[in-house]
C-alpha cells in the first residue's frame, strides 16, 4: 500500500502555526513512508474563499519546503458530491429535516435542562409526506442529516490508541444545508475515497467527527482511512492560541525574519518525546518522525523556543547568505564579512543587524549617566596611539583601571554605552576595531 495523505486548508485566510503543524506532520509521515502528500483546497464556500488566500497558502508551504504531489479544489467537484447525496438518499441514510435554527436551539436547551445530552431527536423521521408538503408550502426548505447506526464506532488511532465513539450519543450530522450548500463532512469523505487517501491526520478536535465520518465512508462503499488525531497547540502559558493567530501566521513569521527551519524544527518536535532542537533540513525531521513519539498532552508553542532555534541558524549563516538581506536594511550596503562575523553571534534575526549597522557605519546617541560623563570624556587621553588593533581594548582598559580606580561594570559599561549606545552586544575589543580610531574619539567626546 502506498501511503497517501492530504492537507486540506480552507482558502479563507492565511496559514498559522496550528495549520502548518498539521501539514508538517502529514508531510513528514508521507515522505518517510515514500508516499504522497496531497494539497486539497476546501473552497465550497464561494463567498469566503479567495484566490489570494490560495496563492498565499501555496507561498507559505513553498517557503517551508512542504512540496505537494497533487492539488485540487473542492469547488470543481460538486457533481461528485451530488452523486454521493443521491446514493445516500436511495439507501435511506440521508433524511430531510425542517426545523429552524431557533427550533433546534430550543430543543437543545430543553434536553440540557432535563439532564439529557443535546442529541437531535430524529423527529423529522416521523414526518408524513403530507406534513413535509405542508412545511414546504410555508416556505421551509429542508436540511439533510445522515442517519447514524447508533452503534459504537471503533478504530485504532495512531496517536490516541483504541478509540470508541458511541454514535447513539451524538446527533445525526447535517451534510447539506437548507440552501443546498455542503458542510465539510460529506465532500471530505467523498474526496478521501476518490483520492485513495490512506491516512487522515488532523487535530484531536475532530475525534468525535471521525465516528460519524467512518460510517459515511462505509455507506458510500469506501474503506475508512487510518486515523491519527494529534493534540492541539497551546501557548507557553497553556492557553489557546486563537487570539494570537494573526501574529503567528506563517506570512507574519516570514516577514518578521524567522528562518524556515527554525519554524519547522519547533513544530516538528513540540508535543513529542524528542527534545526541541534545531535540525538541518526536512529530510532529518522526516527520518526521525514517528507517531509513537507524539504525546497526549497539548503541544506548547513557546516563542522563546522559536527565537532560540532561529538564533542558532543566524549565528551559523555565512555572509554571502545574508548579504542581500543586509543590503535591504539602512546602511546595509556598507556591510562586510568582517562586520557580519562581529555582530552575528548577538542576533536572533538577521534584521536585528540593523542596530549594529547604525552603530558601526552611522551615528548614534548615547545616554551616559551623569556620574560617568567625566570618566568617558577623559578616557580618550589614555587610548593607545596609532591604529586600533585587537589588543587595544585590553591595553586601554588596563590603563583606565589604574588611573580611575574603576573596575568591572563601572569600568567597561560607560565605554560600551558611549561607543555603541547599547548596554550589551559584540565584544568590545572587536567592536572598537570595527569603529576605528576617529569614530571612537568622536563618540568619547
């Protein structure tokens, strides 16, 4: 059997880290097994689905290196869904319901008030043809529900182990709305059957849905794919990410300057038994992938981890790989390999070099405490003569220590602030070489 999985975003917005983690898990599994990764656009809602989002999703996946073997749009397959509806109706498994949303909500509240689960009561199955005709004469149009068996639906989940959904405890799912449009469930099952999807890998919020979908697979004559339901992402504080997904879109992370492998390494490892560590490429992540490593606890997405992983990449990037990015920053056209070697160990993102471009090639304003101003102003008198070298800092600070009696932070920090405007950064013995004698003297005042 050739493994075949799918990632099925709705083109109603850009991808965020939660979406991409699902896409990544599918992709890693498919590539490890020598299988296929299908990109399906769930665009049955024409009002919300937009081409710009289709293009954006493809751009995000391409930036991450998550290539796909085939792609299609559900909006081109309505004939297939119509045929499935007809088949289910003929089998007596799809039935018309006429309740309004308000009536359904009332039934739900009554059931809850009586201590019963808010499961649809199948009242529509008792309607006579005359009653249906009367309702339609009122202007009501039916929505259509799939008739569940009422039996337990059992499967061996690749993440959660054996799962059992008692279909008598859930409502018969609506597959077709009153306006004739399809909900997610039916098109997804039809497409999985036609595309010969072998594994459905998605978030654990779909576990209950899977019980109903497995029955629909069987009703349409297909075999149910293997299932894997992964824990959802939460923030570092254990809370949901829903309010922050805009800032955690892949587009935003890319524009903020994160490297693709830092995002991929984090999403591939959080929530697993592997440590969160940087990996060099997707091939390594794929080789290391195993559903057995995925835990049951929510996966914590901590931006500190992302910055840490990104820092490791930035620190190892050669100058030629970042030259274009530096060139896009103010004063970046003056950057040299020596400049990059000096500042890169202090960066989390390549664009953070902008601070140091200004320090080395531009002008700064330093906020020197009053008690340090005389010390800084007098420091120029003890700066070693001639061209500044790698030894100049040590010679200079030794002389200042003797002359001023200062030591430690009191000796070094005023000089760092005066020369760079920053309280931390690259090693000062190398920084003053980059600045040169003229700029050092000018900033000391």
